[in-house]
C-alpha cells in the first residue's frame, strides 16, 4: 500500500513539473523563461535522481538500498580513532571498536552488578600464586610484605580461531603468501580486502605473551608500559633490550619479539602462559580484561611491518586482527567504519543470570542463545550534534546520548524527581536508560600553592570553607540538567569502598538531615574562613581581599556561564576569583609544573577498584613531582601509608575500614572539592533489545539485538517525503513576479510617446 | 606570455617560503613539540620518556628555527623548520602524526570536496547572474527594491543558520534528502543536493548584489546608449550587449577561486559529514597535527597563487586589449 502510494506521488510530481515546464516555456519573457527553465529542470532532475536513488525507501534514508532491512546496527563516531593497536589504544571511542575484535583473557559480566570479572578467552579466572624472594610458595593469606612475586597462570580455551586475514594465508608448502610482498603483488593493493587469499589459525598462549612483549616495543609507545614495568618482572629491562635490538640492521624492518624472551611472561604449554609480577597486585586481574592484554599473532606483526603496506596505510594500528565476534571490514575514518560478524568466532552464549530486575526488563529473554545477534555494525562519521540527533529521531541511528540542547525535548522530570522520556519520545517507543558513571569530575587545589595548598590548619580550613560554598547541587541542576550526583568522596557508587547513606557523607561539607545529605550553611563556611585567617574574605594580617586564581582551558561561549557561576560561588564568601584562561597546552604545562592554583580535572576508571581512584591522592604519584595522576599534588604521609596497605588487599571489611580512614583524612584535608559523578543518559529505539548500560565492559555489541522489521516499518512511517512546501515556495515566487512581468509587457506593447 | 608565467612562478617561491615560515611560527607559538606529543599519546599515564621517544621518532627533538649547537649551514638545516619544509616544495607532504600518508589522504579527499564545491559554484553563479539580471531589468521597480532588501537580509544571516535551517526544513521536516552523510557515485546525489542548495543560497545575497552592480555599471556606458538610440529593446540591450560585457569581470573573478575549490569548505563539510579536505584541515587543527596543517596551508597558498596566475591569463583570453609582458 505504502509503495503504490509513493509511486503514485512520484508520477504525479513528474507530471506537475512537466506541465509547469511547458507553461513556462510558452511565456514570452526571456528572463523569466531562463530562470524558470533552469529551476524547473533542476527540480525535475532532483526528483528524478531521488526517485532513481531511493526506490521505494524513504528519500532521506542515508544508507545504501542493499542494507535495507538487514540485521545491521547503526551507530556513529565523532572523531576518527587514533589507534586500533591494542598495545596503544586507551580511549573510549577506540575501545568501542577494538573491544569487539580483540579478546583478552577476561571480561566483565554483562548483566551482574557490582561489576564482576568472568573468563572470556581464558578457561577460568587465574589465581595468584605468591612467592617469596627465593621463589618459594607462600600461603594465600601471606602478608604483602612477604610477597616478592605473584604468579598468574592463564589457561585459554582450545579451538579459538582468528578472523580470516591475509597474514595467515599460506601456500601448499606452508609458506606465508604475503610476508614478503613484491612490487607486483603490491600494485593492486589499496586496502586489506584487496588480498585475494585469507587464512586463519588457532589462538595459542604464545600470542598473549607476544602482546605483553609488545608493550615494551620501542616503536609502539604503549601508555601502560611505564606502569607495567613496575609490576611485570623484567619488562623495564626488556624495553631497553628491545630499544637496542631495534637499531640493529638485522631487525629492520621487523623486530621479532619471539627471539627475545621476557622473564615476566612465558609460555608454559600451547594453551597456558605465565605472568610473573613484582609483589602483590590483585588489580592485575582487571588489566587482563583490557585490550592491552589481548592476543596479537606474530604473523600479523611481521605482515604489517612491510614497507609497502605501511606506505599504503595498512598497519596493525589500522586493521586489527582478532578472535572476537566481529572484524573490521571497512576502515574509512573520514566517512564510515564497518564491523562484520567474524565467521570463525568460537561461540559464546547470552548470560542466563543477572540482577533480580533483569528478568522483568526482558534482559534475560535471550538467555543461552548464541552470540552475537547482529551481523554488521555501521559507524558513520557524525561530527555535529544537531544532524546526529535529528537522524536518531528519524530512526537512522539505533541509540543516542542526549546533548544539553536536546535534553528538554528528550527528557522530563517526574513529580518524584526521576527522569523519564518526554511524551513525544514515548510515543515513538524510545526508552531512556540511565547509569552512574564510574568516574569523578572535581575541582582541585594545588597543594604546593602557598595560599590554598599545604596541610596547615589555616589552609585546610580555607579549603573546607570553599568546599561548603561551592554548591554542586546547583551546578548539576543548572549545567547538567540533573545528570550527576554530588560526590562525597573520591570513590564513585558501584565500586567497592563507596559508602551510601549517612556513614558515607563528607561531614566537613554535609549534614544528614531528614534522611538525606544537606550542604552546610554559608554561615559555617564563613566561620571556617574567619578561623583560617580571612574574616569576611580579607586577610586578617594585611586587610587585603583574598584573591584566588582558577586556571582553566575553558574559553567557549558556553563555558562563560559556568565560569561566571563559579565566580559567584566564591563571592558568597567575599572571595575574589580570577579566571586565568589559557589554551589546553598551557594548562597542561601549568599542571605539570605545579603552578596552577585551583583547577578542574577528572578521572574515568580503568577498572572497578578503589585503588584506581585512591591513587589520585597518593603522594608519590604527584603530577608536579613525578608526572603522575595526583593532579592536586596531595601528599599526606598518613594517607600514603594507608594507601600502600589498602592497594594490595582483597575486598572485605578490613579493606573497607582502611578506605574509610583514608577518606576521613582526605575529606578533612580537602585537597579536592570532590565534585560529582556523572549520570549517563542513553536513549534506545523500541527495536533495540538487550540494552543495559555497563560502565566497565566495552564489548557489549555482541549482546545487542535489533528487531529489523519493526525498524523498517517505523522508519518508513516517520520519514514520508513532503513536497508541498516546495511547491508553495515556488508559487509564491512566481506570483510575486507576475505584476512586474505584466507591467513590463504592457509597457512593451504600448506605443512610444 | 611564457616569460611572464616563468617570472610569476619564480616570484611564488619566496611567497611560499614566507607563508611556510609564518605557519610554522604561528603553529609553534601555540603548540610546542611536547604538546603535540601529548595530544597524540593521550592524557592518561603519559610519561616524559614516552614524549621524548615520540618526538625523536618524528624529528621534533631538534631546535625549531636555529640550531645553535650546529656549525655552518647546520644551524639552518638541522632544525625542524628546514627538515619539515624542504620536502613540501617537491609536493612530498609526508605522514600525519597517526602515520597515514598525507598525500594519499589529499588525493582521496579532494573528490568529495569537489563534488560539493563545483556544483555549488556553477549553480550559484547561474542563479546569482539570473537574479541579478532580473533586478537590473526591473531596476527601480518594487522587484528591485525588495530584491535588494532580501539580498541584504541574506547577506546578514550567518552561514551556519543556512546549514542548520536547511537540515531542519529539507532533511528533518520535509524528509526529502538525508540530513548528513556522503556516498560516492550517482547514489551520492542525494547527499550532495542539500549542501549544494545550502551553499548556493548562502552565497546568493552577495553574488546578486555584486553582479547587479556590474550590470548597472555597464548599463551606464556609451555603447548601451548607442544601442538604445538604434531602437533596440531593453531586453535585447540587457541580454545581448550588457550581459556579454559584464561577464568579463565575473569570469575573471571566478577563475581566481577555481583552484581553491579543491580545498573544500570547512564548516559545510563538518556539518554534512562530507569527508573532504575542509574537514581534514579542521580535524588536523583540533588534533594539533602540524604535518597536516602545514601541508594544507602550503597547498592552499600554491593554489591561490595559481588562481591569480590563471586570472591574469584569462584576462588576455577574454579581453584582447590586455597583454602580459
């Protein structure tokens, strides 16, 4: 019915335009004729091309006709990924791709909360064996001081195979076809798909060891090499060995890491490898769920090291080789990137258990079914939020975040204060899912600064007073549309160490009133300020007003409102805030030198462990001293000592008690204003199934399912072309010309005076 | 004429060196090689050692413009400026910070840019001339008055408004074409249509005003008076004589921008998701990728100089009185 209606409309249009063209042709006036002819022909061409290009689908469908009603998920990317090499990649938008391709030994359970590690390529979760200085085994409950080494034996599942890839292609004699490409062979090669032969092989333990060695490769610049050098035995020295070896002519262009053993990572048998760490580092298991520890076959490294391929931008950093459910089949980051189902995927099933409410939400409907559900994922480049949002509303993207501009259109706050989708969205079947981010966004004080820094009582009280005055509840309401939770400490909700309720509030800033935290009064803040030696915001000794400096790289028009708001927060205490704007480079430089006074920063969890947040306050990790992540340069010996104890402990009451002590110290010292944890809002169309926000897992695509029939139906319904306004505009233009044309004709026909 | 072209080509060399030096200084006033390394390596867990390694690998560990530590010519040749600039004159653009060939990217991306820029120019020129003729023809009437007012309004409106308005009306409300995206070949027509329409409308106000002025200027000349005295109709005067003579400044004005069409439009490409050279340049600036910025500025300068040269040549073609010596 819909198709015949469209066809009819199109024929009618062509006739109408043809008629219009004929009428115009008969007019006597040249100028009008030229313009009208041109316009008519243009519109005719436009309509004809649209008809040819679009067929029976909506005219504004941005995807090829061949993809219509296919089992494809449509998503977008804003920035081209910089790295797809698992040893280098460390950014969310890169993980969105490579986490679907590479399979580290472990992964996070998709549905369970708190976040739980489960095996992925590994057979089970490896258990640490502790050794003393002489490599003698220690009991499981040995104290960290006695533990010199931790050893993890990881056994992977047999039978896992890599995606089809030319690096594995061999001839009948077992010689690799493309490991020594000739000029002639390279002539027709533009992308990886141009290789006629593909191959595969079984995943083995050596591939994981090879990747660990790659972390030290001098040409790769792995961001975790520095950190892992402190833990993986011999990795630091290994980096130096490789740097030296890379300069030898024999190792050009390919440095074969297999020839260089690494003490801390060795193959035990075909499916087992061993990682040896210095000391006790229980958080290491979380790293085993990140792409840094995914397998890379040495064949791929050798294949991609060929100069002819590098010249053609065919590198491992651009064309990943994995065992995961998807493989990257199109990599055109200036337009689109495409993941397709890996035909060699070893198989995995949808989880059969989750949180209690998952059953009612329909998240267990697919329990036990083989993964992945979707055949293909198309990521289109979408740099601007407005076209992206409009295309989501038209059904051309399956899910979307919500920008501030679109918030009121998308979300309404219920009388109970909860967020829900607006009525218009609800009518379209769009669902809203929210989650609290495993992150923190805070304002910090430079503890090296002579005014706001240091652990003196005067500085501490000044910081506490500012902490009370700066109203984060207001900030969240004004600038984030309520999408945030004021932080009571540095550990976000959902991560061990975070305490809910009265016991978990920051007593220096909040009071527990009527079952909820309430910010202390400004009067208390002013009292603290006076005790700090700044009564009424003036230095008691000099009488001069206290001038503080906020260093920032925020300079856009949207940021001005925020900076004005910030200034007003300080004015509540009669404190003057000088905004020192600079570009991001200079800002980073100031932070590195420790010359910024007050600033804004944030942290996104690598893994769900309090150590990954508490280390932001660990003294030896100071940014200005060691280029670490402790941006406040906070250094309290008592806190440091507790951190060193806490970081190696297993989760339990003892660890919680230490975390509580640490938080008491840090809250009192107030090196940070703690800020907020962001609430993430995601919108999903009715046809998008099994959506559950997971802040730690990046490989969620395999769980998603699309009802393609429903999508096609709704897209067609929402995107019927409307040509009436075009005709109205043309008619108005023509009518406005009519009096002048008639006047001219009259003048031309009238006899000369 | 050949001597003239050779001389102009030689003049271009110091201009290009100057442009290159200016780009270099401006870029490195804002970004140090350390900043570039940090932008490339990310902000999490980046060590100074990794930054030094990155700089050394890409040749950013040398002094910027003068190498005090070197002797003789080495003071100039052993610098980032010299090493990064010399190859440009052989049109070897090298590699971006992500390792991809800049030359390859330029040759791939100039086609989408041209796919938008050429129809926008041709259609825009045709429409602007047609409307300018219409206003000139009805000069002094209400059409001229309201046409002029409309042109001024169109000139006053931001280009961004046309883009967002076009996407809203044509893509979102009327569902006629995709809001954004790109595809090569015939199928790509539906992606190109909207940016071209927006590009044409965006440039129409100023185009019509300019061409109307050119037409009116011609209308005041002696040969027009003579034509009228001979009894030619106003239509004949305008379309046969005035149009032909006014085309000389119009065409020479167009020739100067022809080569720069390759470079695309910065905002248009970004909003419509066109993978052209305009968006390539914007991305490079945001990513602090000096290699791309330098290559694009150099290419822009070369094309602009080429455009000016072509303009001079085109004068000799359309006006036999002009001689290049």
